[in-house]
């Protein structure tokens, strides 16, 4: 249940400990406030972080002035049981058996626990009592009296129902009063006691049983909401098979050190991040990246904790401990996301602070004023119905009681956090890490999306797209191009070498007198002749007339020699002319020419390939309602225009430096409003920080991207962006529906109470239980949204 972690030095030279506790019954903000008040009275408690959505409390205390047992006692003094990781209560000393930190409360036995058994007993007694009183009144004989007040069979049954189901409610109300918390437990407990005290046994028993049923249903709904986080946390195995001293041993995953080798057999989960050193297998990385297609892994490839091997055997050198794995960081950030309040949550909390006291005051006035003001029955017409208002105390007391039930703000207080939990955890399981409910809300409201080009809309990996021979065939062209580029470290050189290797072409030999020509290309001697590879401008400097078309070949491309034209015409490039080069460059490709001072072997075109999902992602965003999709790039105008046309963005900005991307994002904000920026999380960090929502691509295993971005796409898949927008947009709609439906229903019920149209049972079933279940169920819809 607990783990004393995070030991820190204090100014006085002492230390602080943090106890992380599971408190499953703490499932709403008002519960957390009650616990916070109780902890505040413990001398030595320094700080407390309470998370109702996960049912956990993280309490920092001074061990010289307080103990973990004091912390547990304070929480239980607020009326909430502290349990260990298996759902068991603390022992007599307030300690638990669990040794690991608690990230989410364990599942609870909602329908078979002690509270449930008392509720079911109360329900049976309530049904029997109502049956005796209304169906078989002849059996409703007087059997006892209390303070000269006669008690019938029905009264005894109803009192039994009130005691069985109502005592836990009254006890909760007592704790609320102790902690000065005007919450549902105090309101309901007061109502039950008051109704019982004046002999309204039917109302008291009905209220106790129905409210207890409502509490069980809400506990069940919250437990289901927590399940998504539990599933996320169960992805990484607790144990690992490690090679030590020539044999394999099974040890807890947290005991494996960086540099050790773990063994993963077919069908097993990878326990820790690392690099494959032996074996090969397809690996399902969907728990981390959300990518459903398994990825082939061989020696040298990175793998992540929580991924699942398919049919192969892997030996993996561990690169991070269990607490520092990518999956651990995801879980930590998801938990942090739930701890932050969104603007809507802050508004609801402020509203609830006024709403509850006002309605409680109205309840008191409703119970007191009409009996004093109405001396004789008054009949009036409301909406076509004749209603009679009498001044009897009993009627107005029950109506005041009903308003007390309606005063509980539970449904609309939990409406936002339960939606955030559902949305954030669902996104994490689909490879999208949202670092706070604020960003979930903000992403759903964006008006414009700005994309970086390289590594975002494109793969960020250069590849040869075209090989255009002139004075040589394709194989010869690639042979000399590879020989010239073999000693270059430029990414273009790597692309050419990869293409030559893929084509089975060996280079023309070891170049000598190699020289790099900055900004133009390279030069080297091969077999005693000087060859060049570089930009078209380099060959124009050598005297080639690239502006003139030459189609003077017969099936092949043969350069025209100097003797076939005037000496002042310069050398031409055969089939490689200005129009060919312009067409390639207009398509966003970089053109590399290869040749000698007198002959052009041909051209090789290189480009950063557009991601297959980029065009569809842009189209989907536009279809979903994003007003403007823009590409921001440092590339030249021609390349930018070609990529922009290919992927279908509404606009593009080229030749931008990093600070100019920041200005471009700011300009989009001024013109359109909320802006999301999508980049690699490193080079685009300033622009990501300026945008309302910064989204990093391919963040799995990348600490910088995880830390700098507001949202991280764990896989290198820009196609997840429409899913993110759809999820966030839907989440905003769900939150609004939950808040306004809760307020609307309670307002209607409150208006109906003075008119006698709303009973205590209706207030509990519809206004409390019904709306709490409704908002939770509505929030769970978000878990069903998945990427296309």
C-alpha cells in the first residue's frame, strides 16, 4: 500500500518522507477536501497530494514529528479506509504489508463488501416495511413504544432499514462535520437523522437505502473509470529473466540493473527498455506507440518495456531501470495529467462552493417559512394544474429534506475529472500521451494546426527517388556517384550509397585527391580522371549549358561534343536540361549531377519522402473542422511548395529559422485563435512552447520530446493527429454535456420541490444517483474512440 520514498534534506538538516496510500473510497473532490482538512491537523504533515480519480494519497511528512501511522489515522479519521495493494485494511499500528508505491487504488468488492451487505439488508427491510404499511395494513399492529411514541410492525421494519443502510451515511456525516465539510454525507446524514427524529420513518428509510445504493453505484462507476489506468500499469511485467553468472534467473524487474541482459521468450512481455543483442522477433509495440502492426526487431534495435514478442526469442541489454522506462514515464505523466485541474474543473469547484450553501439555506427556508406564513390552505394554478399549498409542518419539512438531497453537487463536480481520466488514459493506450486535462480541453478547441515538415509530414530520411542517365547507363551513373560520395558525411551521400547498395551496384573504386566543394558538391580522381558530383550550379561553372534542351539522342542520351557546335556555345548536358532539373526541383527534390569536365553521366534526385499517412491526416483534420492547416519549414520555396501541394495543407511558410517559426505560430494565433504545433520536440521546441498545444512526434524513448511537449505521439505516426483532435473535441462536448445536464436536472428538481412535484426518492434516484451514473457513463464513451 505504501512506500516511504522521496527522502529529502530539510533546511534544518533533517529529512522528509512521502507515504503513498490507497484510499479507494475517496472518489470525488469533496472527499479529497475532507481528507485534506483532517491531514492539515496532523503536526508534521508537510504536504498532501490527493487524487480522487485514482483513489490515492501522497503525503509528505516529517518523521521526527509524525509517522505513517499518524497519516493513516488522519485519513481514516475523515471516514475513508486506507487499504493495501490487495484491498486489505491497515493493521492495528496503521501499517500495511505492501512495499511498493501505489499508483492507483486496487479494485474493490463493490457488491459484496460490508457496505453492500448492510445496504441489501436495509433494502429488504424497507420493502417489507412498505408492504406491511400500505399493502397489508391489518398486520401493522402496535408492538412497542419509545418515549410514549407507539411503534408498529412497519415502523420497526423501517427503523431497521434506516439503521442498516443509514448508519454508514450518518457516520460519514459525522466525519464531515468534524472536518467542517458541507458535503453529501453531512447533508444526507442530517436528513436521515432529522426524518427519523420526528417520526418520518418511510422518508428516513427510503433516503438511507436509496442513497446507499447510489453510493455503491457511484463506487462501481469510479472503479470502472480507474480500470483503464490499472490496465496501463499492468502492461510491464513484475519479473524479468536475467542472465547472471552463466545461468538465467527470475528476479523482480526493479532489481535489474542497466547493462544486464534479460531473456524474452516468444509471447512474453519485454520487462525493461533496452537494445536487442541477440535473436530476432516481430514485436507488438502497441502498448507504447499505439501501432497495431508488429515491428521486426533484430540485433541493434531498441525495444520498450511492455511490448510483446510474437514468435521469436530475444536477448536484450537493459538501457534503463524499471522506474525510468518509457512505460514508467508514460504512467507517471498520465497520473500527473489527472492531478491538474482544467479551467472547467476550477469553474465547477468555484460554482459548487456557492451552490451548496445557497440550496441548503433554501432548504431550511422551505421547511420553516411556508408553515409560518400560510395560515389556511391556498389553491393556485401553475402551468394549467391546480396546486394546493397548505401550511402543515410535515409537508414542508419533507420538501426541505428533498432540497437538502438536491443540494449535493456530486454529479457536476465529478463530471469533468471522470471525463479527463477516461480521455487521457484512453489516449495513452492508443499511443498518444496527453500531459494534462488542460491540454485535452485545449486540443479540442484549436482553430489552426501548424506542422513542421521534416520528420513530421515527411519521414526525415533522405532517399533517392529518380536516377536520370545522360552520357551513361543507370548502373554506370550509380557506380561513379557512389564512388564520389563514399567519403562524404552528408545525408545526401548516405542516400546515394543506400540506393547503389540496394541496386547491387559496386562503386568504381577508391577515389583519390578527394575534395569537398562547400555549397556545391565534391570532386575526386577516379582512374586518373577527375569526376564531380554536386548541384547543377557546379556544372554550370564547369561550362555546361543546362538551360538548353538537347534531345539529340537515338534511344540513349549522348552529350554533344565541342566539335559539333561553336566554341562559344559551351558544353550541353544531353538529356539533362533546365526543364528536367526544374521539374525535379518543383517536385521538392534535390538534384545531384555526376560527370567530368566534358561529359555528364546523369542526374540523381533525392527527396525526403512524405509520410504515407500525412495527406490523409491533413484531410481528416480539415474534415473534422480545423479551420487552417499550415506547414512551417526551413526548406526552400520550391521544396516547400511541392510538399504542401502533395499533402494538401491550406498554406505553407518556407525558409523559416527557428525563431521565425515562433513568429509564424504567433501570427496564426492572432489570425485564427487557438493553435496546435506539431514537430519533433527538439528543433521545434520554441515553436511548440509558443503554441497553445505543443505536439511532439515519435516520442517513445525520447526524454526531450516527452518533457518539452504538451502532447506526445509515441509512435512516429502523424496519422494519430486526427484521432487526438477527435478525442479532445468529443471530450469537450462530453464535459459540457455533463456539467449542464447535471445543473439543469438539479435546477428542474429544485423548482419542482416547493410545488410538491418532487419526492425524496425522486431526488435521490434522479438528482443524485441517476446523474452521477449518467455523467460517468457518458465520460466512458471516450474510451471507445479509437484511431482510424
